[in-house]
């Protein structure tokens, strides 16, 4: 559904006293997902617009992935969500916990959050944003109401997708780099960053598929996701060629036994 429809749905639930304790918002975390959260916060805190907009409202707790690994640790969860959300509302009204990139919750941080989600205090709302819902633990999903917004396009398609999939499965960094080089050469200069993003989003989809399939221990599946994210960041550095970045990436990727 679109942002306006999703907002109307949640707004009516709030007005009638039937709001869910937690909403899992699947969409563009920095785009339409963030816009939906903004509208919800402005509804709940209509007289504190400036504080909502600049992120300083005392009754809104926010958490997002941190560090080089871009994860949500149990320490961050307890310090920025569980602890603050257990306190009485400063304004005497709503308290809202916002978690960006909820798919980056580690099992221990998800478990630390579960009790808050299951047994919230009155007028407490949790908004979890993700563009990778398959990476979220089922225990979190089952306790939230899911809202699906349009996801931004970004994966390769057709022959390019098949070539990348084949090279990735074969752990062939040379072939992967060759595909990326061709895609860049075929694109206008202004579109090269979009091509690079689509290429790495496609690799990320393969890493996510391994996680969802359950053929790897969860810590290895998370490590694969982190490896692709690191490679994408490294690929933007002028001193590192695509062949080197992709070679380092495949050295870090753990494949299920059936894929080796």
C-alpha cells in the first residue's frame, strides 16, 4: 500500500484505541518508510513538531545499526530502546520506539526487545522499519502488525542477473567483475552509481536467500550480509578495483555445503 493509505489505517487504529503495540513497516527505510513514521509521530505529538523533526523529542526513542558491522547490539537495544521506553512519558502521553533496519537485530538484541514488545506500558508504540523482512526473527514478526509499502527497484534482471547468479555460486570473482565492468560501460556516466548499487543489491539478495533457506548457521548468514555491505562500501573507493573488492568478498562468504 502507499504511505497515505498506510497512515490512514494506523491513524484510525490509534483514534479508536485499536492500535497494535508494534508495526513492522516494510519499505524504503530512508524513503517511504521514514515518511510514514514521520506522519505517525506528528499525529501523536502534534504540538511538538520541531522536536519531532529534529529528533530531540524526549518521548521518542530511536535506534539504528551501528559500527562497521552495521548491527543492532544487545547493549544498544537495552540502552536506547528498552531502558528509555520503560520510563514514564515526559509529556504524560505517548511513548514511541523507532528501530531502523530491524533486520539487523542480533538474536540476543531481539530477545532483549521481545518483553517490551509483548508487554508494553499504556500508550506505547513500536515502529520497526526494514527493507529486508526475511532477515527478521519470526518471534518479532509474529508480534507485530506488518505494513507493506512499495520497495524501491534495484535488482539486476534478465541475462545480467543470471550471469551474476552463476558467477556468485561458482565463487568466480573474475566473472563477477567482468559482468560489473560491462554494465558500467553500457551505462551513462550519471547512471554508473545506480548500476553499482543494483549489482551489490543483487549480491545481497543471494546472501539473504541463504539466510532464509536456513542452510547456514545464523551467525554465518549474518556474516555474509555484512561482507556484502562492506564490499559495497569498498567499491566506492578509487584505490580499489572491482576485481579486488569482489575477490575479498568471495573469500569472506560462507556457502552452504550443497553449494560447494
